[in-house]
């Protein structure tokens, strides 16, 4: 893991709607009976943003009502502020929303990020471990809140080889496997087990991505 270089996510836009229109709340999956305020965030890295949205639910009475990756990724975004994903938090009041947004932005600045797996930065990997699931990823994964999750993402070939290594490296079980292509043309997997097992699986995943990036065509004897 030490050879990996972190790529800090760029938060492109943050907007608050203290009293959102009821029709807008309904359109984006909120409950107007419970939700009044919305916080909208775009970022150039999607998977760290999903983790950050989950982090927000651990620190404030907020719900993730919308979170979608954009097709083809940040390099092909529809506008300067679009990035790779848009996420929306909803709360009963602006104060709770603010607490949630702060937790989300802290996570993106200091915790969840992709890493460069080669010198050119042409191969990236997301070998992240969520030590304790919040309400958002708990629902998405079907796991209880507080469970550990290895959240693993890489380009298609690297992800496939690395997932095999991760599953063999520790006592983890797959929760969800996302074969390629995802919306951003990557592949991903969610694995669960003890925190130590998830960390070991994530390390094996990252190390394998680095090895494949360095030698994509392994040698063999004919």
C-alpha cells in the first residue's frame, strides 16, 4: 500500500437549499413530511463520495436521497461543475444538514480517495475499508450498521485479478460484485468480514493492482 500515491478528490460544487420546493423533494426521492433542507455536492471521484455520503449519516440526522455516478467518468463530464457524481443529503432543518455536509467534506478531504497505482497515474485503485457502516451503505449492502466493509474498485482487468487475490487473502465474503463496465467503466466489489480481514483483503487488492499495472502481460513459457 505504501507505493500508492493518494489522489485527493476535488469537490466541484456545494449548494444548500434550506427550504426546497416540495415537488423537487419528491422528484429526488425525499419525503416532504420529513425533509425540508437539501445539500447538493458534486465531485470528480464517485466511490469516495459514496463513502463520504455514508459518513454524513453517522454524524447528523440526514438521509442520502440521491447519489448517482455519471457515465464515462469525470474526464467526460457534462459541465465544469458536474464531475463524476452528484450526491444529495436531505434533513429536517438546515442545522442538521450543515453537520452532515461538514462530515461528508471532511471525509473527502482526509479519508476516502483513489490512489495512483503506477508512475504515470494511468491506473487508479480504490482499496478503501469502511470500519463501521453508516445508514446509507448499510441499506445499500444489506449489512447491519456498524459492520466493516472492504470497498474495492479498479479498472476492469486489474479489478478482476485483484478481486481473486483479495478473496484468497483473508476470511471475507462477497456482499456485492460489480462486473465491468460500471457507469465509469471500472469494476468493483464489496467484501465483508472482521475489520482486520477487510483490511487484509484491501491490501491484497491494492498490491495486485500495482503488480498488474507494472506488468500487464505476464510472461509464460511456450
